[in-house]
């Protein structure tokens, strides 16, 4: 049994866990950005929906004389 | 030096790495969903932008001469 | 932000944890052997000590009346 | 999909990898000690073997009148 090989193996496992720690740190930062972009997109979608509803109402009002009730 | 304690420690590290493997698997599935939702939201945003541009043109057309129907 | 790159990164972290799991498994097997060899050596040492004490007594018995030098 | 839960999960994986890094560091120190003890025991065993051979020769010399060469 090569004892130095065993020690090297533990040291290698330690080094790899160290690398993993760095990688997961980078990943965390990117997942954070992804979530932020996601939240931003959901808000933008809501605004677009509101603008589109407003625009839709605007169009109908312009094209007709009397609109009683509108729901989109 | 308690040798059984050393063995238990290696076994514990192994178990924890096994748990981590499961956790990162779950995380991968969720990141995949997050990315899919993101892509969907980006596409929806583009469609809203297009509809809004179309609606905006429609409004202008209505207020000027006479446009019967416009669809983009 | 490149979303596919984020997904690849999670997948890579997962793969690396999988490799780590294998490595720690090998290491566990080797630490087990190391501990067994250690235990065997401790027992052998005890037997040698006993034999040496017996041999030392034997020497004394043989030399009976006059013992000039003694080493334990 | 609960985005904050995803972020917490990445953060938890990161924390666990950090803990693993500490544990493997402790383990490395203990494996080092185990190997050192092992090496010490192997050397002691060799010395005992040599002493026992010397003692064995001594016993035979004492018990007999003339022994020219002995190899065990």
C-alpha cells in the first residue's frame, strides 16, 4: 500500500472541494442575476398588459361614439 | 489516535457528498425551469411590444383619414 | 446573460460532485486498509515485545549465576 | 415557481461545500497522522525483528559451547 499516494488523494479531494466552492459561488451570482432578470421581465409584462389594455380602450373610444362596457 | 473515528469521518464526508449530489440535481432541475420561464417571458415581451406598436399605429390611423382593419 | 452557459455550469458542478463521490469512495477503502494495517502492526509490536521479554528472561536463565550485561 | 427558494438552495449548497472543505481539511490532518504512526510502527517492527534475532543468537550462544554461524 502506497501511503504517500493516499495522502495525495486526500489532498486532491480537498483541492477539488475548494474548486467546487469557487464554482458554486460563481453559479450563485449568476442564479441571482437570472432571478433578477426574471422579476424584471414579469414586471415589464404587467406594464405591457396595462398599456395594451389602455391602448385597446383608446382605439375603441376613437373609433366609436359610445362604448358601454369593455373587459379584456 | 482514534482510528474508528477517522473511518467514521471519511464515511461521513462520503455521505455528505452523496447528499450534495442529490441537492445539486434538484437545483439543476429548478435552474432549468427558471431559464425556461425566462425565455418564455422574453418571447412574451416581444409579442407585447409588437402588439403595442400595432395598437399605436391603429390609434394614429383612426384619428386621421380612415383605416378599416389592421393586423400585424 | 447567457442562460445556456448557466445551465451548463450547474450540470458541470453536478458532474464534479459525482466524480468527488467516487474519489471519496476510493479514499474510504484505502483509509480502511491503512487502519487495518495499523492495527496489525500494533499487535505485531506487542508480540515482538513479549517475545523479546521472554528471550531476555531466557538469556538470564541460561547465564544463571553471573550476568554481566542486561538489555531489555 | 418560488425564485427566492431557488436562491436559498444555491446558497445552502455553497454553505455545505464550505463545511465539506473544512471537514476534508481535518480528515487530511488525521490521515497524515495515521500514515506517520504507520511508518513509525513499521520501523519499530524492523528494530524488534533485529533485536529478536540478536537475542535469539545470544540464547543459542549461551546454551551451546560453540556455534560458528547462525542465520535465522
